[in-house]
C-alpha cells in the first residue's frame, strides 16, 4: 500500500485502550500502532521517529494520538509532541486520555444547551459542581465548565480537602478559579446542594453519588448530567437514555436530566469528528479540550432536540 494512513497511539499506561484502537479504524486509518508505558521524556524521540521516516505525502497521512488516564499528563505529551515537529516534517496530534476529553466536551455542551433551554441563560455565572471531579473525565468537565464562566466546584468522596487539592492544581495549571466541596456523605452534600444549579457526575462507574432523598435538596438545579452507564446510576433517577428529560422534585421544582448514553452518543460523534479531521487535514492540527468542546457544541447545536 502506498502512503497508508497511520495512527501512532502513545500511552503512558500498560495497555492502549481497545476503544481508541477501534475508533481509529472506524475513522478509516489503515493501521493503528499502539505504544505502551510511554514516558513524557520519550515523546520527543518517538515523535521524531514518526515524522522523519515519511515522504511529504506520507507525513500528511500520519497522526499521533495521546491516550492514558491522566488529563494533564496527556496535555503535556501533546505539547511535547508538537514541540518535537520539524517543519515540513509535522503531523497532527490529538489527546483524549481515557476518552475523558471527548466525554467531558459532550457532557458540558449538552448541559449548556439544556441550561439555556430551561431559561436563565447558559453556564455563565451558574453554580456548578462535579462529582468525581478528581478523575480524568471530572477534571476536564470542571475545566470546560469554568471556561464557560461557571462558578465551579470539584466534589470528592474523600472530603473537601481532597477536592481542594485537585481544584487548586487545576486552577493553577489552567488559569481558572475552582472550589472544592465535601462529597463524603449525604449529610455533607445536603449542606451545599441547595445552591447548585448544574450538577455533573463523573464519578467511578457503578457508584451512586447522589441518592434519591439527597436530590430533593436540589431546589435550584436546572440540569443534572450523569456520565456513568453502569448500574446503579451516579445520580438516582437519571436514566441512561435521558436527553433533557424533565424530572420533578417532590416540591414541584423541575430540572432536565442527561444520561450516559445521551452523553456517549455526542462523545462518539466528537471523537469520530476529531479523528476524521486528523485524517483529512491538509496541514497538521493539534486537538485537545478546546477543539473537542467546540466540536461538541457544534454537534449539539445541529441536533433537532
Ligand atoms: N458516557 C460516556 O460516554 C462515558 C465515557 C467515558 C467515561 N464514562 C464514565 O465517566 C465516569 C468517569 O470516568 P473516569 O474514568 O474519570 O472515572 P474514574 O477515574 O474511575 O473515577 C472518577 C472519580 O470517581 C471518584 N470515586 C471513586 N470511587 C468512588 C466511590 N466509591 N464513591 C464516590 N466517588 C468515587 C474518585 O474521586 P474522589 O475519590 O475524589 O471522589 C475518582 O477520581 C465513569 O462513570 C465512566 O464510566 C462515560
């Protein structure tokens, strides 16, 4: 085969996710080559081995995908790969560790859409909390919501201290201001939930972080979004297929619910669109959370409902 489309996947983890390999073949790459246990200081050499061996036409048909489990490490790896390019030997690079960036982009874009639909504007100035906000999906969700102008707090089931450590690290790395909240018990959550307008759950799969009684304290909630597809739901009462479904609290207050499959549908489209952009780009593109979010917003805006 002449000038095949090649995607090299660099991952700091023991395995490259089969999800990412499947998605790359679906996006029509001819070969997808995984590299495991990759360290940050190895990215430059790997990138330069990737670029210098191809013709000008081959370079256009080569991409690098950064996987793994950590958001900030993936961004550093993307930056290191970008810095290692020697034009005209330069290829496209996309980061999406654990699907976190495309999932967070989908979840925040959907929440923004439904917040607007419910009235009261988009996410600007809204009180937002992110359960599981110390994990990869949660970190990126918190960052994107903050970039939308929301007043964001990371929630940790290990308590406010752990949440503040993650919030502080993210705030300093990305020039945003995040707070931390205590998610260690229903009592702790009930103390601050009445102030929250948009609630994201990006906690570990199969873990309920907001039970049905606690949700009743969400008197100001406009949108709740749950990324977890593994029963039980992360937020009691949210169905995996919910796409802005109206959910009424006992006091009559109504909010919109977003479930994991509705989020996953947009995530899949964003992931595919970004891979296709790499595949077809006439000159190198560098794709991370900003590009993923812009794409998610676009896809959500074009949907009928
Ligand atoms: N819908 C989609 O398309 C899609 C795609 C990808 C991922 N997902 C889902 O998104 C969610 C987040 O993924 P991830 O990889 O970021 O998750 P993760 O790393 O497994 O966990 C995220 C956070 O959950 C919290 N957590 C762990 N055990 C907990 C417990 N027993 N009770 C409450 N919180 C607990 C931890 O934060 P603290 O210890 O600080 O609380 C952890 O950092 C998962 O449910 C995953 O399945 C959905």
